[in-house]
């Protein structure tokens, strides 16, 4: 068999039907059983037009290999995480391609306790089983599919992170990007005092208003404009499978995910004094400053959900955050959620009486950051080596946890290669000096572009 191209570092993802189709979905179900040896597995799917057929084929593959399926139907990735740990299942599979174009689909995999399965912990093994034709045989007594409605327990779990009695009326713009987030907002709405202004709310797998990916700057205006026009207190937007949540202040300004990590760390440390907080190396000074001031323990992890989740388990961390808008919670089996963060942030706004810009504005002034800048580079290693050779002699400290991190008296930067593309990703920050941050960002970029 030819080599499969849809198996990636953290998931399966590819164009339909050339790279991923129903036949392969069936085989992936077989391979999952061959590797994990589960008795009962949760299967969920996103709103893409190809997701239902793929999930049906996947469930047949699981059943024919002797595994029972708890079919949780239409949901976000965190729905599969929740069902797996809440129902004490042996694993879970989510059919989704998140923020990829409509003609893509994919799958994300976990095992018991919603522990992630990535290339290093099983995906390569499953790929090898399929490519080598070493799949479990079809059994005479197949497993069964049973529908599982997790909605009530999931909504109750989400509401458990906030004190509803302390909430007050806020005007909230929510942009689901025609992904699945609107379905959960609608279920939460009766329990909350907020006025929701809904944008691109209806699930539609053809994505008539563009692919739901608020990381792209051109996709932010749809939320920001409505915030400004409506006089809303905050704007929220999600990607397709809503495992990432993005924030806009009351002026429609986009808030970099980095500052949300500090804000949520503070909320958890006030609730759990002395707790451990996990963060990634790209931007760190704001998070470190907050965690140290509140007596917590900051724990550094390589970027990427599989790494963050393992480091969180090892440290028993109450919360972990990445600047890429992934937020992880101990009580959510160390998994990421795109729903818990906004509930917590709105609760902080209600309890403090502060606006979104007041909550993050001072932190943004204290630690201005460039945001992630990508450059397409043929030889990533050579570029990183050149930048290191230039700056290391002047640096106060060097860290290689994830790419190259160098710190100086008043500024620092992280430069890392992409896992999947010929790109380098640069992040720069300074201590209360935006002009220096911009100057140094331009300086590093000149060095990168010189080659």
C-alpha cells in the first residue's frame, strides 16, 4: 500500500476523498482497536458535510474489530474528551478538521482518561498497521453502537467552574464561525444572565462566511465590528471544533492569547494558592510575573497539546495555557477546552467590575509582545543556528526546550521551526518598552530574511 499522507504529528487530517475517505476511516477504526485494545470508545463528529459518513465508517471498523461504541453525535473535540473521562471509557475519537477548509476532514484520538494519542504514542503504529495490512480480523460477534447523550452532564460540568450567583448582565458577541460552538452557547444561555449577540451562529459545514479560524487576522473583523456597533462588553470567537476560544475587548481590539494565560493563571491561583501553572516557552515574562507574585509554581513545557498535557499530569498542575489559545484544566482531565476559558473570564469581569481592556491592558503595557510572526524558510535549522550565533554571546540565558529562547536584560525572543511546514515562528517581548520590542523584532527578522 502507498504511504498514507493524512497521519500528522497530533492527528489525522487530509483532503476528502483523496487523502481521507470512508474506506480509510473503517481501517482507522480497526487499527485503533489493534493498538489500544479498547472495550468501549466514544465517537463524536463536527459539523462538516463529510463527518457523518466518515464517523459511520469509523464506527463500523471499531465494531467489526469487537469494540463497542458510545456515539455522542454532533459535538466539539472537548465533547469526546469529556465523554471519555466522565464515562470512564477506554478511549475516544473525534471526527474533525477543526479550522481547515471545507474539503478537509480528520480525526483526533485519545485513550483512557482522555490521554492523547499522537505520532510518538500510537499514531505511527496505527499508520504502520494500515500500510502493512496488519489489521484485526472481522469478528463474528461484532461490537455494538449505542447513542450517548452527554449534554446535561457536560453543561453541568462547564457551569461548575463559575459561581452563577455572582454573575451580572453583560452584552456578549459570540461568533461561532458556522462551526459547532453555537450549539453549546445555546445550551448554556438559559443558565447565564448574559445577553448574547450571535454572529455566524448556525452550524454549516460549507462555511459560507469563510473557514472558522480567528487566528487569521482577516477573520477577526466580523467579530470586532459587531462588538463596536453593539456596544458589547466583550467579543468571543471560536475555531470549527471550538477547542480554541479567542477574545476581543469592548473596543473590538483582539487580545493575544498570551495575556489570557496570565489572566486565567491569576484566577486559578486565587482559588488554589500555591498551585502549579504550565506554560509554553514562546512568550513567558507576563505569566512568570503573575505566577510568582501570587505564590504559584510556573512549569515550562514544550508547545503542543500532547506535551502540555503530560507535563500537567506530572506536575498535577491546576491550569496550563499556550499563547495559541489552547487552555488546559486539571478538572477537565488535563484536556483543553474552548468553553471553560470564556466562562471564567466573564466571571472575573463580573466579580471585579473591570472591563476586558482593564483586565489585560496593564499587562500588555508591562510586557508588550510581537505576536507570532511566521516566515517561510527552506533551511529552518540553518536560520536558527545563524540567529543563535549572532545573539547568544550577549544573552543572559539560553533555553532550548522548544526551539531557541534567548533572554536579555530588557527583551527576549523565541524562534522555533514548525512541525509540519517549512516555517520559522518568531515571538518577541520586552519589559514595558514597546519601541524596543518593535525594534528588536525588526532586527531579528532582518537576520532571518538575510539567508
